[in-house]
């Protein structure tokens, strides 16, 4: 162990002070697609001095006291599934505090008016959910990254799960957190200041979330529509029912195809020949756009209801021009809801291609305009398609997937999409946070009120800027 880390190594134990090159390189980025394209130079510029992995609160306190004395920046890290660079370390002198070992606590509080679970902030979502389900309970918070994200990461990024139309996002579920401050002291407090704070206000060590009885039954429905506006009317009617669907997602024709919602398998193939063909196709954007109507012209809406015995297939009638597709597409979506072939994605970057996703938000009346504006802006730079999800009574998330070739096109596509969102009057994020990727658009990501509250908290809790410096401020 090198000299600077000898002292903290004695407290944590040598196995919990990781200075080897592969570990530091792995900690130099999260799952931000732009960082997947980084070469060795960029990676080593971002590489932290070490990764410290405390096992418990005593270890966290020791790391923070040591870092205060050494004037080291600390970047808390969960599972590294964030897609915007929020967990990219601020610089080579900083240290990553890997919270993934803070995963032992699991305490149920089953008081009838407010059942909850208190758990270690480093616990993976899938572990937490399976422990709850074994006792008949559920988080009802299912991000696609369920198996690769932690409870602390959810709070820090203001996460939303796939069932948010009925149960809301993590902000609606979080009851309290335990957070460590720069001097190594702890506070059990309301979760609000930490929601979306991206690890800038302290290290979360425990999280308390509201839970519900696990769903006993689900009914699956799908509908198709020729026009986005007709489909949106249908979604709005669905959201106005006394019990909204738990899942409500509206896919454009191309996204329906890639998600296997149409008859047949969608893409899914992974042979190297097919991947090479896909890369070649991405170099011919004009041709791809010209051919894409052949895939189909319908928007497909999937709706899943839970525990509604009286419902019996009676989702709101699709608007006059829509038609029902039975339960097949929604069941296929449910089966594949966590699927992402990460290795395939990384291979695409190695072949000089990129694939990325961007989340936006707009009120109901702005959704069609936001979709049209963002997709048109992306056309010169990437092949793009979209779906709408996370509906609530005020609006919804527009989720755009973009793919193309070349790091420059990737950056231009990102810039064009963000600027188009601003022009359309949308918000440039919904559930992925801000990170480094959206920092230039911070004032269109967070409200003024949120930012001034965050600034006051930052000044009060972390005046020396120890935690995740350079995030959420410009
Ligand atoms: C394939 C895929 C699908 C995804 N689907 C969804 C989805 O459906 N919904 C959704 O909301 N997100 C989704 N995400 C994004 C990501 O999973 C979430 O942002 C998640 O909440 C990040 O959790 P994490 O533990 O991986 O945090 P990390 O990526 O490690 O960190 C994210 C931020 O949280 C901070 N942080 C982490 N742990 C702590 C802690 N203990 N204390 C203080 N700060 C901390 C970090 O400093 C950083 O700023 C997806 C990502 C991928 C790759």
C-alpha cells in the first residue's frame, strides 16, 4: 500500500484500500455512454487515487475524517449504473468511496399505516426486492437497472421505476436517510435534500423506503394507434381513471420493433455478422430513415394493471382510431423489462459506433411538440426513435434512443437534442439526473428553487466542497 493510504489502510484493512490500476480505471467512469468511448488518456485523467470500500459506518467515518485531514475530495459511488457521468471522479487526487459493502442492514417496520424497510444504502435493488418479496412485500420501484443499482444511488439520482405511473418515483417513497458529513458525523434526517443531489451533500449509509404488499395479479393490455396525438389522448384518459395503470408506455413504430412489441422478434440477434451489418447501416442514416417506415406505422401502447379484480380486461376503450392488440405485446415487454446487453453495447463503441439514451419531460400539451422537435434535430446526426413513459397527471417522460457512428456525431447529436428540448419548452431530464452530460443545461434540468435550496445545503454541510466536487454547479 502506498504511503498516503497507509494510515486509512490500518483502519479499514488492506483489502478495502484498492490502489491497483484495473480497479482505479474501472472507477474512472460509470455507465455514461460517452465515457464508454474514452481512450486510455481520458481514462487515466479521470482515474481516482484509490477506491476505498468501508464495510460499515465506522469505516465511513474513518474515511471521511482521514479525507478531511488530507484535504482529499470524496466521490460516493453505488453500483456505477448512472448514465450521465455523475459518478465520474472529480480528479486524480480524489478518492472514490465505494458504498457497495454497506448492504447488511435490512429492517422491516410493518406498522399498518406506513410499512417501510430500512436498508444499507449500498444494497442492490434486486437483493432488496427479493428479500422483501420473500415476506410478501415489495418496493414497487423497478428501474430497468434493478440488478445493477443501489438504494443510495436511487435517492442520489431521483430515480423512477417502470411502475411509476401508479406508485410514483423514489422521491415519493423515501422516508428518511442516514448521511455522513465531512467530519465523519452522521445524521438521520428526511430524505428530501439528498433526492437528486448526486452525492454532493454527504455519503448515504442507510435509506428508509415505504413498501407495499407485493402485487397478487396483473393484467396485460396493448393497443395500437396511427397517430401520436390519438395515442396520447388514450394515455391521458387512462391516467384519469380512479386507478391508473402501473405501467403505461407508448412506443413509436421503430421503438416498438426494437422492443419486440410487434409480432416477430424485433432485433435481438447478436451474431457478429448482424452486429457488423448494424454498424454498416448506421453509416447510412439517410437510407435507414428512408427504410424505417417499412417496419410499421403504428404507435404501440402497453398498459399493465395490478390487483384490480373488477378490471377484467376493461382498460379504457382505445380512442376511436385505436385498436386492441390483446395481451401479447405487454407480456413480452414485462418479460424483457430488465434486459440490456451491455457487452453488445461496449462492442458497438469499439467498432466506432455509439448508442445512447436521453430522458426529457414535458407537460401533456407539450409532448407531441417535444417529440417532433427532438427527433427532427437528431436526424442529421443519428438514427433515433422514442417512447413515452412515466406518465403522471401533469405530463410524461420522452425517452429517446440514438445510435450512429463517430464520437463527434455523438456529441453533436447530444447537443442538438438538448437544444431542441430547450426550444420546445421541455425539461432536459426526467429520471437520469444531471451528471456531467447535462451540466451545461443545468438550468433547464432543475428548477431555480431546487438549485437555490441545494446551494444553501451545500454551503451549510460541505463548505470545503469535499463531496463529488464539480457536480450540480457550473
Ligand atoms: C441499463 C440501464 C437502465 C437504467 N434504467 C433506469 C431506470 O429505469 N430508472 C432510473 O431511474 N434510472 C435508470 N438507470 C440509471 C441508473 O441505474 C440510476 O441512476 C441509479 O439510481 C444509479 O444507482 P447506482 O447505485 O448505480 O449509482 P451510481 O451510478 O454509482 O452513482 C450515481 C450518483 O449517485 C451518487 N451516489 C451513489 N451512491 C451514493 C451513496 N451511498 N451516498 C451518496 N451518493 C451516492 C453518486 O455520487 C453519483 O452522483 C439505468 C441505467 C442503466 C445502465
